[in-house]
C-alpha cells in the first residue's frame, strides 16, 4: 500500500457554527458539505472535517506558550500571508505564539476557538 496524500483530518468542536465561521472567515476555507453534526471544509488541496461534540472542554491556552512537539495540524500559506497572520490574529483575539524562524521557512502556532493547536507555515521565496 502507498498513501497518495492526506485527504482530510477531523477536529472536534463544541460549537459547530462558531468553528465554521473561524475556519472560513479567518483561515479562508470554503464549505463543501454540511450535515447535522459536521461540516466539511476545503482548503487548497485538502479538507478539514469539523465534528460537533457538545460539551467538549476547550483545549488550554497553555499549549500555545510552548507549542513545539505537541500534536497539531499545519497549513502552508504564502510567506506574505504568514507575515500578516500575527496582526490578523491579534485583531480577532486569536491566541498565537510569536513567529518561529526555521531558516527556509517560518511558522506561527495558534488556537482555534475550541483550543485545537494549529500552525501556519510560510516558506521564504527563493
């Protein structure tokens, strides 16, 4: 067997409408399908499935203080969009970690409204 690509990943959320607004308005994803207990979102070449879990306790903000080595999902964006992310997140009240420089790319870790740890990665133009 050989995996071709990541088709989608799932994220548990307590408020489906709030999560959909975050992923579409802040991250620019589009809605592919809505069901009673989930929303499938499209981004670039993949998908994110939001699963409604009423009463789900949010993830703690402490994970954003030292995000390296923790389970998360990462999205590639342009280097320009990555540079704008901290300002956008600050405006929207999104918890985030300062950009981390890895040489050929930088990343910004942040939390969605349910405390799921996410990352934006932007590669420097060559």
